[in-house]
C-alpha cells in the first residue's frame, strides 16, 4: 500500500498579482504621514530650543509642544514647513516601483496620509485653546486664518510632490523648481534652528540658492531623452519658476509680516495684497536686472541650474550615445 501526498496548490497568477499590488501599496500612506512630519523638522527643532512665545502667566500660549507654529510672529515659517510637509508626503509614491501604472491610486493614498497628518497636527495645536489673537468675533477669524494658511501650504506642496513622484522627467523638473526654492528656505531654517543662531550669516542665502540650482540643473539634464520641444519648454519653465518663486517668497514674507499689525478688515487686507504684488514685481525686476558679484541668490540659482544642466546634458549624451552606438538628437 502506497501513500501519496498531494502537492500544495499554487495560487492563481491573478491572486499573486493582487498580493504583490497590495504589498507595494500599503506603505504609501504611512510614508506620506512620515514625510509630512519630516517637513515640520525646522519648527520641531526651533521649538525645542526657544521658550514660550506667549505671556509667561498664560501656559496656553506656550508652543513648546505644538506641532504647528500658530503664532503671529511665525507665519512665514508656518507657510514654509506646511509646503515642504506636503511635498514630502506627495513624494511617498516613489516607494512603488510601478508607480506610473497606478498613478491615481498612489496619489489617493498619499493624499490620505497627508490629510490624516494635517488634521491630527491642527487638532493637536488647537487642543489647548491657545489665544491666537483678535478679540470677540475676530478671534475666530484669526484661528481660521492659521488653519487656512496651513491647508493652502499643504495642498500646494502635495500637488508639487505628486508631480515629482508620478510625472515624467519634464513635468518633474518643472514641479521641482519651486520646491527647490522653498526647500532652500526650509533647509536654512533647519540649519539656523540646529545651531541656534538668530540671524543667518550673509553667505548662507547664496549657498542655499546654489544648492537649489544644482538640484534643478541635474533634473534638467535628466530630460535628455525627451523630445526636443518638450526639453525646451521644460528648461524655460523651470528656470523661470526659479526666479518667480523666489520673488513670490519675498512678497509672501512681506505680506505675512505686515499682517501682524493689520486689523482684520477687508479694505486693509486688500491694500496689503496690492503692496505685496508690488514687492513681487520689484523683487523679480531686481533679480533680472541686477548685476555684480556675487549675483543675487535667485540669479545664482538660475545660473547654477543652467551650468549644471548644460554640463549634465553633454555628459549624458556622450554616455548614452557611446552605449547605444548612435548619438542622441
């Protein structure tokens, strides 16, 4: 009498495929949440080294444990960390090797992680019922303004991060150009918070601008396999966004700092926005027409991006042409 043992049945190919898809998708929302909190690093470092931002007798205004810098003197840092938190959350789909085939699902999962992290952080920051400013009916408007600024920054960064992680080389470099400018500001805040310096050294903005130019230039060189028209459009848009984003940050800093002493009235806010637009135009004009050594940080970023992009394109063309036996167009 012989006994036979049946071999275990293998799962059908479709089931294997579904398992692989599920195993590659589940880390995306977790990575988005983690990336979102990485974006808060400059504030988390700063809050650990500074005292209360409110009055000593009102512990509700102590921001040592707040996840978001809801304070009238920290509006610009709030905008920068919110944008970069959204960018890091939007880059979570990079984990998935086949992300281009599942763009919509990956974007939804990364958005889910960003929404959860944003909601949690806003609720944690507002839980002690801090006095954010205003009195009577205006107190609610001030609270809403803090939340709105956070949401606007997160949504902007999330869209840019999703384009970087899910788009092609041309779209990636166009989205990365404004991220590089905001990221330079973010990195500068992190460095200053780490060394506990109140004001940045004079050389730091130029170094950070050059670093952002290197990043954008490398991504410009990566478009070497794209069609010529696509490459030209990507180069023009990316270089223009380097200068435009720097001017926009200057205008945003002016408006947010001036908001501290502006009553919550429509006419005053409208006038302030008009002044901010003039600051934007002047900053952009000084970037394009300014001369001298060293050049302004925005112009430094553009020049470095052009140099790295051209050098990288030439090098990649030679490398790809030597490996394939024919040069690229």
